[in-house]
């Protein structure tokens, strides 16, 4: 299956470089380009990409607003957004993940990293490197131990967590810690396929678009507490 990619960045030269790179891969193709967030949403609706490489800072409608719009559109439920940032830990990254982004990548990433990021996002996995996870935790702590909960109080979080089985909660804790399925499987002494099943069920019960949303929920709900040492 060919992965359909939309490039959203206000720098034409950078889009051209990304296009050459993506189109050079036999399993990928660029199906559209956009110079701002509003155009990205419009092109996404017309071309139905699998993955959008979205610059987080653009004039007019920025990548954050565009990601929120894409995530809220049922017709674009299958679209995955990878945020492109100047620095891997960006001040808007937490907001981007809560808006529905599958992860983020620094613009200084190597070509192979970018291509791998596209494949990871297309597969529905979270693109959160160890450095990125540390950045999320740092942001969590800087904001007093929690993010804006969007109006959900502790009782609502408890109700949502109650829908999970004991094993699904265990898996959620480990996902929140940034552990991949193979590591989780080893820790719990089960197969990676079993872990993937638990992850998928947790996403369905919590209404998470992908693994990145599980990481955010784990911290928001208080199920995972970042260490302060």
C-alpha cells in the first residue's frame, strides 16, 4: 500500500526538499502541498492523505489550529498528523498532541528519520522519541503537575479509567512511560501481539485516536506521575 503524504509548511524550499525525499520512496507519494494551516485542511479534505507533515508555526492559521480541525472532522478520522518543529521539544507540542497529532519531529532530523516517522504515523503508532517524552514530562511538571483538563474533573477521569481492565491499565501506565510494545511484552511476560490488542482496546475505550493520545491521557488522568528526581 502506498502511503499518501500531504506537506504543510510555509517554506516552499523545504516543501520541495521533502517532496523529493518522499517521492523517492517506492511506498510513498506526495499527494498535496499547503503553505498554511487553512490550506492544509482544505487539501486534506480534497486529497485524503494518510499522513500530514505539518509545520507547527505558519502564518495565518498555524499547524496547531489545523491539526485540531483535522482531528475534529469525522471524514478525516484516518488522517495522521506529524508536527514539524524547529526544536524537538516545542512549547506547543503538548497542545499539538492534545489536538490530535500523532507525534512530532524536529526539522533537523535525518532523512531516514523523517521517512520512518511517516511510516510509524501511517501505522497508527505514536511518534514520541525518548527526548520527546522527557520534554512532555518537563512540560507537565512546569504546569504544576497537569495539563488543562478541558473541563474534565477527577471523577470523570476515574469513570473513564474504570472502563479499562486491570491489564489494560498496566499497559497504559507503560505506554505513558514511553515504552514500545516489545518492552511492555517483556515486562508483562506476554506476546507483543497481546500488548497491541490491549493498546487498541484501551484506545477504543478512551476514545484515543492513537498511541500518542494514550500517553497524554495517562498523565492528564494522574495514572502516571512523573518523577521529580
